[in-house]
């Protein structure tokens, strides 16, 4: 809360670069004390963007846009031309690079140094250039060493309800916590914080993700709803954001899912199980100069039961593909994923999905649809990835696991045999392709 207050003060000096710079520096120091090195680095980057903008440089704050999209927020400052700008800018960015290096944001460090290198070259400061390239070598080496092992922040959606909360009432935020933070940890911290303000009997933590009807709540109590969320990307974004870092930097949309059925129950049979995806958009991008950002837009996507089934099979397929192609190969991880897909105790799950949604089409009692065809193709891909995974596992195991391998192969053979008649194309599928496929029938609610 202190940093939110400091941020509001800093924003109040939007047209006074010197004072805003002072408060950004104070925020960076406070983040360092709390070991929030990424946010400390972002404060210093914002300060550098402010300095570049105030000096009237041709690119201004856009100079730092490759480091963080938030840099453009400093573009509203009136020109002031500080006399020692190049030195100040270098000092701010060098400090930012140091904090980001400590935070493990090695790719961001590279972007910071891309700004510093031309300045050092122009000054013919070869000692500094040597130092920069040495640090870049360290950063790139760490990226390679930690490939597949890096973890970044954990995100939670926190909604506030109730008159005692004042201006916070009926608002929601995304909180960025340290990597691997568990839900009970943030439950406990926020409950303790607000209990000290309003009294333990007047604070209620809502632990589900259902829609809250404020009219049904006790007006004398403060309600806090906490939900784990994940960064959300459209398919085209995922093609551009390949690495774990790219999927955790410059992000402002998050998603959580809520299962439901048409009759109001949370869970039901496969044929009636729906899912609500809630996509939240924040005012700025994470990481930012503070660890919580207000939600400014909310969109809901309703998935029908067959769409839920498609998503489940596609997720399993992606997990199989990732475990199969992982380098270096991890036999234990591969076996765990394979067991979860075709193990004797769990392979009824995928088969049951196929029986519910594909059997009626295969039997001719229901006509094929775009979605049934999509599920059929998803199952074919899933089956192929299972075969690929078992083939890879066979090359990794020792003699002591041969019988285990044979058991997995028998399970897969049974699974494939039962699935085969359900995924065969029908004349109706051919007609679908000839007539063209319709766009997805998602239902949006804003």
C-alpha cells in the first residue's frame, strides 16, 4: 500500500520531471529493500525514460519502449532539458541493468544495454564497452544454463467488496507475487492486513471464483475475493511469444476459469460441463513500478461442453509434445505425463470424452458439426503424440523398466483400438470441408 501511495505522489508530479524523478528513485529504493528487484529496475527504467523525454531527445521515452511498453507513459512530460542528461541517463540505466540482472530478467538487461552501448561508443568509452559486453556475456550464459528451469512472478486477481473498503469497493486488481507463491500465502497476508484495519470479524475472504453479487453481502463487512490467474494470450501472440520470459514480460491480460453447468451447479456430467473464461486487462503492463495494477476491462468467454472437451485434449497433447521434445530429455517427466494420459487408471477420461461427443456422430445418430470434427482431429493428434512419447521413452529407459514400457504399450494399443472407430471421418465430415468451416461460436460477455 505504501508503494501505491508513492506512485500516486509521483504521478502528481507528471509535469515536474525533477520531483517525479525523485519519487521514482524513492520507489526503487523501497523495492530493493523488499527484494523486488524487477520492480526496482522498472522504476529506474521509467526514470530514464522521463529523463530522455524531458531533454527533448528525438525519440524521447520511446527510446526505452523495447525495454518496457510502460516507458511511453513518460511521454507526456513537458521539455525541460536537464543539463547533465547523458550522465544521468547512463547512471539510471546502469543501475536498472544491475537490478534486472539480480532479478533474472536477462533479456531485459540486453535491451537496456542496447540503449547504453551507442552512448558509450559515441563517447569512445572502451572501458565501459568492455564492461557492458562482459555483463552481456554473463546474461546470455545464464539464459542458456537455465533453459527450461526459469520461473517468474505468480499472479492473483483480488476483488474488493463492501462499504468499509471505501474507494476500493467494487474494484479488482491483479497482484504480482514472487515466483511459486501459493494461494494460502496471499490469503493469509491480505486477511491479516485488512483484519488489522477493520477487525477480524469484519473481514471475509471469498475463496471461489464465482461472480459476486454485492447486493447479497453484509454492508458492514469487507469482502475480499482472491483467485489465481495466468497470463492470457491469443493464438497469434503465442506464435510470437515463444519463451517463458516472453510470456512473462510486457503482459497486461490475465485469465481464470470457472466451471459451471446450465442448472447452476459447478460440476456435472461430461455432456453438461461448461466453462467460463474470464479475461482481465490491467491499466499498465507487468512488470511495472508497483506490484498491483487495477483491472480496467473484463471479458468473459463461455465454452460449451464439447469446447471444454476439445480444450482438455489439446492441453494433454501439448503436455505430451513438450515432454517428448524436451532437451535434455527427462525420462521421469516423460513417464509421468504419459502415465497421466494412457495409464490404466486414467485413460478412461479421454475415452469417455470420445464416447460422449464422437460416438453419436460415428453411429450416425447425430450429424457431424464443426466442433465434433475439431474434437475428432484433436484426438488423432493426441493419439499420435502418445505413440511418439512411448517411442521416445523406449530409448530412454533401462532394462529394469522394460516391463513397465510393455504395460504402457498395451494400454496405448487398447486405447487406440477403442478410439479408432470414433475418429474415422464420415461423409458428413467431408461435406463440412466442402461447404467451408464456420467461425468459432464463442459467446462473449463484457
